[in-house]
């Protein structure tokens, strides 16, 4: 057994085979810069830490089930100079997750709600949080199927487990009694334990009418609104804007007024 093969086997045994990816490069650097043994070893360890962190991030992103890889870097704030970019960037710091607070993103279709929600979720994944993105209609469909095959509790745990749950496009139509129960269960179980982002075409004050039972509606929405940031986006479609050349801003056009995040 030659030294190279023996080294590879030993690294595999220690689950450090990733060292081999940068070993030659670091050996060259050590020779060129006259690095000491400890400095050389620290570089190899740093490479391994970065590889493992990247792998963990890829796993979190995969589990998050994002529709697309939407990031804050990919959002064009020039769409509307009045958008409070600082508020969005502050939310991407994810301190609201540490505090078990919620975010409500409301506005007409196409103004960028889903992009911003997924961008916040992407940053949360980078910071080590577990995230799950779910279209509301699909979430309700999955839970309804769970009632039919006796797997409801198992399926519900999927929506209760992550640090951040993103429910996209809530409330396009009235909820059935079972959908209302499932939504209430998610809100109640996650209350003061973990965070939720909800996007909707309707403002929160219109959500009560979506529930068949106003008592349940108020109970759910009181918990959701408690310690929540409410962001409203209005105006033309961001999707349409992205398909055109950005217009010059003359100081008077405001395509999407975005109010500063406020607690409701």
C-alpha cells in the first residue's frame, strides 16, 4: 500500500476525505508561503468546515421546497425607489425568527410578495434555520389527504417542525371547515414557538370573512397578528417590470408603495 492510498483510506475512516479536494493546492501554498505545520493544518481544517457548511446549506435549501431560488440579491429594488429596502434587509437578518415573530406580506398578485418571502427564507437557511415553503392550496390538499389515509398527524408535523414556515398565497377563496381547522392548528401550535410568513392578495382585516366560524377566525388571527410585521405592497406587477427595461425614475412615479414594517 503506497502512502497516497494509505492516506486516502485513513481520511475516509475519519470521514475527512474532503481534505483531498484541497490538499494539493494547500501543499503548494505552504511551500510557496513557507507556512508552518500549524498554519497548514488550520487551512485544511477551514476548507473542511466550509465544505461541510456548504453541504448542510444545500440540504436545508432542498428541504425548504422553494419554488425557485429567489434571493434578496436577485430582487430589483429600483422597481420602486420608495420600497423600504432597509426593512426587507432587516427581516433577512432573521432576528424575528429568534423572537418567534411572524411576517405578513400582502398586496395584489405579481408585486413581489413570493420573491421577498422566499428571499427571507433563503437567508434563514444560510443562517442555519430549518425552513419550509408551501403554497396554501397544496398545504390544505396534503392535510386533507392525511385525514383520508389516517396520516394527518404525521403530515401536520411537517408544518410544525421547521423554524420558519412560509405559507404562500393564502386566502384566494373562502376556507372550508376542515381547511379552517387545519390553519388554526398550525397557527396555534406554532404560536410563541416558531415563526410564520404568510403572503396574501388580501389584507389581514379581510381574512376573518374567509373562515366559516368567526370565533375560530379571531382566535387564529389574534395569534398570528401578535408580534407580527405587516408589510403591504401595492401597484403594478413586478413580474411585468422584470420583463421590460427598468424605467427612469423622475421622482414622481411610485409603482409599489411599501409601508415600513409595523407591528399589528
